[in-house]
C-alpha cells in the first residue's frame, strides 16, 4: 500500500512538474502585473491603486479556479477574501498575505523604477517583490496548478489584506466579525525569510511591536538662541537626553517593569542556535555594512535579533535642518520610537510603561505628549507540532535541504490574532532572503525561490491533506 502511494505520488509530481515548467513564464508575468500597481497603503493618494490591486488579486484567484473571490470593504483598505469549493472530507487551509507595500522612497536610489518590475541575475526587482506580493501569490499559483490538474487535496481560504504595512488597523475586528467564515484547520503565511539561500527555515517565533510617537514642547514659538539660549527649555536637547536615558551602557532598557514579562530563552534553544552556521563577520560586512555590531550584553547576535526585546528611535525631527546655520531654539521636537517585543510582553502595557518613564524623565520646563500608534503581540509555537513537521517535510522536498529551526525578529502582529480568535496553528513558510532589501530601495526576490515556493506550497497542501490529525 505504502509503495502504491509512493508510485502514485511520483506520477502526480511528474505531471505537476511538467505543468509548472510550462507555466513558469506566465506565473512571473502575473506577478509583474501585481507589482506594477503602486499599492502603498500608508499614502492616501494611492486609495484607487489599493482597490485596483485588490481587484487584480481577485482576477488571479478566479483564474486559479477559485470562483468565490471578492473585494470586501473595511473602514480602511479592502480585504480580498476567497474560498475554493468546499469538500467536507478535506482539511481547510487558510492563507493570509498582504497586497499592500511600503512607500518607495528614496526613489532616486532605485536602479530601476520601483513599480516597473525588472529581472536581473535571476532576481525580480520592484517594491513588493519579497514583501509580500511575490510571496503570497505562490499559494495562488499552487492552487491554480492543483486545480487545473484536478488534484487540489484541501479546501482553501484566502484572506489578503491591504493594511499590513500600517499595522492592520481594520483586520483585527474583521477577523473577530468573520470568525465563522474564516473557520479553518491551519493558517499558512509566506511573509518571512528563509534561513539562507538554499536553506529554508522552520519558523516558530516572531517578535511583537509597540510603536509610539513623542512630542516635546518648549516655548510657544521658536526663539533667538542668543537672546534666550541658556535660560529657556530646548525641546530637542530635552528629547535627546530623555532618549539617551532609556538605555544603559550595557544595552539594557532602563524602563521600570520593561523586562518583567519577558519569557527567558531556554538553554536548549540557545544551544541549538549556537549550532547554526551563522557567520557574524559575514553578516556585519555583507548584510549590515557597519563598522561593528552592537547590542545587549550577554546575548549573541542571533539571540538579540530573535528573542530579546528592543527600543529603537525610527525617526527624530524638529528645529532647523536647512542649509547653512540658523541660530534658533525650536518650540517643538518629535520622535517615533518602537519596541520589538517577545513573549509574553503586552504591547499596550509596554507603551504605557514607556510613556510613564518618558514623562518621569522630562524636565518640568517642557510638556510631553506620547501617542500610541500601533502594536501587536509576539507569536511563538512549538517546532515539533504536527503541522510544523508537515511544513518541514514540504520545504525539505522543495529545496532539497533540511529546514533550520529558527525564530525571526520581524513582526506580523495579526498572526497572534488569527491563532487566538480561530484557535488554529500557524505555519510561516517564508521564501524571502535577508538581503532582499524589503522596506528599502532595490527590493527584490529570487526567482528560483519564487518557483521553489510554488512547489513548496503544493507539497505543503499534500502533506496537510495526509496529516492523521486532519483526517475526517
Ligand atoms: N514581512 C514583514 C515582516 C517580517 C519580515 C517578518 C522579515 C520576519 C522577517 C512585514 O511586512 C513587516 O514589515 N511588518 C512590520 C510590522 C507592522 C506592524 C508594520 C514590521 O515588522 O516592522
Ligand atoms: Zn510583509
């Protein structure tokens, strides 16, 4: 019986491989169509493009044999929801992704225009290639392949949002309101990275986020720095002093209570990560490009990025920044500050602690306002769970390499919402690479990984359909 299954599997894969080869160019072309639409969610002027992009995603879903696909309005940008014809004897796989992208600036640093996808050296360049259009679409193309060959082994649902890059403000409520519609056995997401070229990852943790904006006000207006300097508050000096006090010289964050809920790293996990062939010097030189690496004392580079919380200033502004020198004491100063969080920190709680500490540190001569932008919890699961092992086998087949068991430092806050509201496990099968410049100029995606990703998605659906846990 086992042997018959194996042979059957081989015959299936021969047919599937032939189909994929025949359609490789078309799938790249379809990705390009998506990439040409500047679906920048943070920018109001792109509202129409967001709708156009959602409609194009629906078109490609329909073409994949998924007849029920629609653009569903939200208070913000629309959500694309789709589902394949339901067969009660099959498990249901819910795919999440985002069709919105980050702004393209600084546009002058792109070698080819951000919304004119271009292929160079086996990589496709353009905003959204790696984050996330080129990633989520692999599941749509996998669905098309399996549907066209009448081999789809699972029920599929798609939930593709247009607001991930601005903190998913509409999606959380939408998930709660549509929990019945979204009912599934497992969530699948491709919006992260592989461990290294040729080496997929079995990702079991992401960090959370807590993002605030700080305003410091001194006098009512700008003042001559000679007439007033030395006797009046300078909000930029104040802001810098406050920020500097939020960390000590060992890289520890000094906010009282900040580490209270941090789940400590397991020894076994530290040992496992130490065995990964991570070359810190190569990372410093070729990925980062800085003179040296730095960070919290007592932790390795990998531990600092995957399992420790952070506090970073994303931007700081105020006063005179034009050419030449203007002698002025500015009236206001601003900073955008974010903390990456680990289990079991709470985003609101951390924002509250941060606000309290900033206000405590502030000189009585200034007024300080702290506004919460957005946030979300970290996500963590067991790499040994059955669905994770299914994902591991799928990646192994697609890349012919054993996936590395890793966490990552980035955030997809909605993962924790999905898993807790729907009570299902999540699989994060990323096909990006660390140096693909997401959120930066010259973002790109390896076409080899794009095609391997489609295969991995096909293998994953087959593996999930065979899981004893999901047998009906
Ligand atoms: N795809 C990224 C998240 C990511 C990238 C996770 C690489 C792991 C590895 C996602 O689109 C993103 O950028 N998320 C934001 C969070 C959001 C709340 C703005 C982030 O991590 O900054
Ligand atoms: Zn993303």
